[in-house]
């Protein structure tokens, strides 16, 4: 049985990815601060290393790694705190580096990594420069990883979701200014005038995890927002 590890897998997009991978026959390990069993903090080398050691001991391999864990800092460059800025990059970008470094050695027969970036990396959104910059970094990191690990038979892709109805998205919306909150809510830049369901994003993630001829790709699943 193929083994998948999903960071941020306890809720939102990550939970939908977990469900779909299980439906596809994968044994799925949830890596999350709120995971059942031992929690995983992707901002901690010790925590990620412990997770990889547990997966190696219990399963002996990792076939798919989905990096979905993320945090959001709200505020422009003058108002976002330095602590929030660094925390955003430590989870959203460095967290991917930590998990990739830990799990690539377990992909002995090749494998797939899917990084969840954001459509904000392709078309910026207001009041979130730390998040936008971190997700743009994920796009670049994905492409670099795809080049470096192709000789090992490891494919690396990323998905860029638009608005998705998740607990994180709802809490982020509540922290925005009134004007920005209204602009985000009206879906004016979207060709499909609604938020995505987490399951719709999960379908794209699992497609990239299982399609054997796709690597280095950035797939926007954003209702057409980033194309115009």
C-alpha cells in the first residue's frame, strides 16, 4: 500500500486531501498540530524529524508528501509584526524545506511532492504581504525542487487555490479591514463567482500527486481570478 504524509491534514484543504487519498487506497499519515496522536509542528526540526522517524519505523517508506500546513498574517508591511512575518515564512516556506528534507530519503522508489501555494502568489491580494511573498516563494521552491530531484524519480508540483471555504480562510477574513473584507467577498475578479470547496482543491492536489508525467507545474485552481 502506498503511503502519503499530509501536513496541515487535520482541517480545511488538508483534511479533504487526506479523505481523497484514503479513497484512492493510500495509507495516510496526518501531520498537524491538531492531529490525532502525536502532533507535528512544521516550524520545528525536532518535530518533523520525529514524524519522519515514526513513518520510517511504521511504514518503511513515503510515496507522496503533501505540504498543506500554513499560517496567515494580516497587515501591510508597516503594520505586520516582525514576529508574524518570520512565523509566516517559517511555516509556509521553511516548513516545506523541513518536510522535504526529512521525507525525500524515504522516497527510495521515487515519489511525488505537492506543495499548496496560493493564487495570491500569482495575483497579489491586499493587506497580506507576508502571506503573498511566502506563497510566491513556494512556487519558486517547487520549481527548484522539481529540477533537483527528477533524477531520483521524484515529481514536485504545486497547487495555487483561490478563495476556499475553510476555517483558516474564515478567520483571515474576519481580521481584514472592512473595505478589503467587502472586496474579497464580492468575487468581482473571479470568473466563477464563489469560493471553492476544499474537496475541489483536493482533487487537483491528488491529480498532481498521481499523474506520472507532471512535474514542476503550478496549477491555479482559483475560479479564473489569476488569469485576468
